[in-house]
């Protein structure tokens, strides 16, 4: 009799765990670029298959996302750039690249290839230090053997695009984010000789984190996404 009692208790516990997952809360972090461009689509698709799971999204800088994972304030996060903490697992799930965007005032034409000298002579409007976008930029120019001092630094991709459209300089930011403004004709996208602005988006989580079925399902949805 006691044996069947224990089995029943474990059965209730298992059901409880399953229900906790089904009706639980998923806490997902995203860097600014992913948060603005991809996360809304991920959450919409996830809700269709998991209507009872509440998704709480935190959009923040890469450094803050890492800290929140260490504090167990997030289940996992999606970000550009490399992680800086050994206890955080990072898995590349999608390729992205940065675009060099210029004012659409006739100085540059869409698809033009600039020399590095031309590129460096322009006022540069860049994302802030610590962002995945800025890290990709710094790595690319570092590999080419130079560094730059930006005329502008901003945490907002929108602010940078507006400044470029106003003729204040050129910027380097996610091609996904720039695409809409290129289509509208407010900015043009160019290449720079010898600079490789490709990067990966990553799924990151703490190595000791127990990932629920919901978390694993959300991650798999991201991997399958075409972006």
C-alpha cells in the first residue's frame, strides 16, 4: 500500500511539474537588434503553440543580459556578439551582417564599394561600447589594422539612422534594421573594401540552468526561423 502511495505521489509531482511548465512563465532576454527585429515574430509564433505560457521579454545590452543570466533573472537570452563569462553557454543559431549606411544625398550610390581611406574620412555614427554591433565593428576594423573615433555614439539604432538620413555621417549597423530605410530611399547601403562585417546571433544560457520544455521549444523555434 505504501508503495502505491509513493507512486501516486510521484505521479502527482510529475503532473505538477508538467503543469507548471505548461502554465508557467518563460523569461527571455534579447539584445537591442534582435529584440526590435526578430523577437516579436518569435513570441507570436511561440504563443500559437504554447498559448498558456506567459513570455516575459527583457530587451537590454549584451552586458546586462549576461548579468541577468548569472542572477537567474532570465531563463535564456538571444544576443549578437561573443559572451564574456565562462559559465554562460553560447550557441550560434543565425548568421547576420552589418551594413554600412550613408545619406541618400548623391555622395554615395547604393552598392558602391568604398576604399578604407574613403570610409575612414567620413564622420562615423556608431552604437555604444558593449553592444554586440559595436563589438563586431571593432573586430572588423581591428583585423584591417586600424581603429576609429566616432563622431556620434548612441544606444538607439533609430537615432543613428535618422542622423545618417540627415546627412551627419555614415553608420554601421544591422543590415536587417537598415533594410527598411534603404527601401524607403532615406539611406543607401555600401560596401567597404577588405572589411568583413559578418556575425552570428547566439542563444545563451547559464551552464547550470535547468531548461524547461517550453524554453527548449522556444530555442528550437529560433533555430528554425529564417529571420
